[in-house]
């Protein structure tokens, strides 16, 4: 009669040890997990409107986006004058990123685009925007470090 009790006890202790070892602390990231934070160089900016060929701007004027940990950032645009830098705030929910570019001298009307993070690795970032749904205007911004 003692053997079944010992076997049950052994299985219980083994299972408990397995659970303790396999649990991770909240907030742990996998080794090498990619982060949006930091400076990303814009390598290409594409727009595609239904019925027209894609429009591609490759990295001129050394454009970039800088994402800070406090939810703020800066952007040097492809098509602005060489020294125009815009500020923005951003919020991320799953793979969606919502920007708020407030009114500023180089952006007199402000802008609040929302994009989908299509790719995020330690070296590459692709954000896709559906700018005007009824016209099917899709913009993709390709970035690298």
C-alpha cells in the first residue's frame, strides 16, 4: 500500500518542480527580442493608389524616425527641406501604432496617422499605413538601423 502513495508523491513533486522552472517573470523578453526604441533610418517610402503605379521615394536627405521610451519621437522626412524635423507622440497596441504629429511650423495642420507594424527585427522595421480607405492608398515606410 505504501508504493502507490510514494508514486503519487513523486509525480506531484516532479510536476511542481517542472512548473516552477518553466514559469517566467512578468515582463521577461526572449533573448534578442526586437525593440522599436531608438533611431531608424528611412530607406524607402512607397505609396500605392489603386489603379496607379507605386510611388517610391528612396532615402534622400538622410530621413529617419527616432522612437523614445516616453512615447515621444522625432522624424526627419524624405520630402521636407533637409533640416526639417517634426516631433510626434505615439502609442502601440499589439501591432498597431498610432501617431500624433501636433501642429508645428513644418506641419501646419497636424496629422494623426495609424499604422500597422508589418515587420520588426533588430535591424529592420516596416510600418504600413492605410491612408485613405475609400481610395485604397497604402503607404509603406521601410527602415533599418
